[in-house]
C-alpha cells in the first residue's frame, strides 16, 4: 500500500503506522526523490521521529539524499532545483538525531541512495 502524506503533518503517517502495527503487516518506507531531498531539516526530523516511534521494530527506510558538491551547486544555479543539498555526512547527523542510522549508502552522480535502520 502506498500512502501519500503531507510532510508538515505526520497525523496521516501515524494513522497508517498504527494500522500496520495492529495488523502485523510487513512494511518499509521509501523517500526516493522526496522528503530527504526536498524537505526541510525540521520536516525530515519530524517524519523520522514519527517512524521511530510508531513503525514496527524491523521497519527500514530507503531514500535519496542530494549530494552537496560542486556539480550539484552548479546545477542549482542554472536550473533552480528546489532540492536541499545536504550531502551524506550532514544527513547522517540529521538522521542520528531522530534515532536512525545510515546502514548503507550507494554513491550516485547527484545523490546518495541510503538505507536507514533504527539506532540501537
């Protein structure tokens, strides 16, 4: 089941996660070209905190994180992309503050693909 929600309000996400827990369903989260690239630090932190608190214990999240390098900066100047280039290290710290750790990262030309799991 795919669920669309507003990053600024985690109420719908909490409701879905509650149903997943109640039903014992298997679930994972994905933010490919979404929250981790376009959301503010506060929105990312709030959503990851919600997932930490409400998702099943074995829940994982995958997603893309815009790189913060010369190529990305040049593209933003020329194209006006609305992404927030954080880079992997900044994102790792942001995720850690919300109770998550980057388990794996695959480098791509403009973004890093990450796998997150709860911090132990």
